[in-house]
C-alpha cells in the first residue's frame, strides 16, 4: 500500500498523527475496480499496478 500511496495508484487515505488510515469503504471501492466474474470478463475498471504510469 505504501507504493500505491507514493505513486497515487491506491485508495484514498488519511494521515492521523504519523499513521496512515484507510476507510473500509475506500478500500472496498478501490478493490472492486478490479472485480471480474471470469478470466474472459473485461470488467469495468482496472486496479493499476503500484508503479508510476508510463507516459
């Protein structure tokens, strides 16, 4: 998750003191972007890898 935060590819989060805190709804919403029903299902979204997007 740290790499996702660094590259901006992960779910939204909050900083509380020195801790990183995720709302369960944010985690679920982010994870659901990659939800599929089969290997042939193109889905509606993509969970991007934890590295900078290529330009």
